């Protein structure tokens, strides 16, 4: 009886926790989209500035790098910005084209740590009533209920086995 109550309690906790993934994923995608939009402004403006003086991006970066210590540092920073923009844009495209379970599977590979950290710091738990949220809740409930139930049974058998050996 106690084991069943513990298993159901754990299942409810698992349901509440797992049901948060779709909401967190949605908020993360919004932040990621905002980051991509802001980086796109930097990339486009740099490309326009380079084109105005008749240069492509790589030539403009090489020319900037020859402009002293600051110019070299700025060129290196911009190269990092361009690489980050391309990576985040690809991640956003992958997430937008994926279903809920596919997003969960691919989350570790496409999650930018800084954006995820900021998303989590502002995240407010919600009770998602979408099919996606209810599906994750059911999975979380089932997994933790089964885990606690199986663990409890194993512990009971282990303890009963010791008790029976001592009694014999």
C-alpha cells in the first residue's frame, strides 16, 4: 500500500516535470529566434558595409585585421559572431522542422548553453494542456511510477530474503 502511494506520488512528480519540456522548448525557440534575428542584423550590416567599398566578407575581414591590434581583435570577434550566427540559424531551422519528441531527442545537440541558461533563469512553470504537453506528462508519470514501483519491489525482496534467512 505504501509502495503504491509512493509510486503514484513519484509518477505525478514525473508527469509534472516532464510536461514542462514542451513549454521550455517553446520559450527556448523564441529566445533562439531572437538571437538569430539580432545576429542577422550584425551580419547583414557588415556585408553591406563591405559591399559599399567593393569587398566581400572575407576580404573585408582580412583588411580589418591589418588595422592594428584593435582591428585584428575586431576581425576575430566578427568571425566568431558569423560562426555563431550560422550555428544558431541551423539549430533554429532544425528545431522548427522537428516534432515534439524529435526536439526532445535532439535537444542536447542543438541547445546553446547561454541561451538555455537565460531561458531557464526566466522560465515560469506552466501546466500545458496541449496534446504535446499531455503526452510528455503521461510519459513522465509512467516512467517514474514504474521506476519507484520496481525499486520498491526489489528492496522488499532483498529485505524479505534477508529476514527469511535469519529466521531460518
